[in-house]
C-alpha cells in the first residue's frame, strides 16, 4: 500500500484478483435456490474488497469469470444439484 500511495508504481490502470474454491457435490453454494447472487456475490466480493482496500479507490467497473475443470458432469448445464 505504501508503494501505491507513494506513486512508486505509477497510476493504477487495472487490477486483477482471484479467488479459487472447490465444493463437494451437494454443497449449498452449488444450488441456484440457496446460492443467491452467484459467484461474484459469493466469492468475487473478496478480491474486489481487497482491491478497494489496497487502492483506497472505488473501481469504475468490475467483472468476473467463472470456470470449472471438472469433467465428471456434476456441473453440466441443466443438471439439478440437491
């Protein structure tokens, strides 16, 4: 934070954060009914808040990418998770 505040790295144009998590089949986070706002509200809020804290600024935009490397089919579109 001191390096950023001192201008030691110049003006920040963009920032990237990540949050990685694995869930067991049947976890509440995998349920559309119980999971609420999805990945951004569930996990994406943590890197967003870190960025806000480190820069002491509010971002003008924020986006998220969700992906899975699971090939078992438990995340297949249209498959209900109970």
